[in-house]
C-alpha cells in the first residue's frame, strides 16, 4: 500500500451503486486509489464513519486529507482537478 499522503482511499462495498460508479470514474480517469471493501473488512466501516461522521458510502479520502461522502462524479472530478491529479 502506498502512503496515505499521496493516495486516494475509497471506502465502499460491491453492493453500493454509488461506490461502483465512483470506482468506475476513478478507473476511467486512470487515478490510482486504495479500495477498502467494507464487506471484506467490516471493521473498516468504523474508520470510514470516523472520517465522515456518517454511515453513508462511498467515502472518498483525498491526499490533502479532505473527503467526500456519496460524491457525484462532478464533485470527484472538481476535487481531482483542484489537486492537479487530472
């Protein structure tokens, strides 16, 4: 795993349509990220909730330590542009 400072982390689950959409967007943009599968790692849900203060997914954590909860594609794209990742 790469260092948290330079990596996007996506907390999600395969049954979550928003998670699937966000993963597909990051993949299509060629963005590297760490995917945390909350089905395979249920304890990671506590980490995601601690970050976001909510139980909604996906939670996307950016290299600048900011995060989105259930972001739209436009939200993710805007943040990636802000961070000069695309």
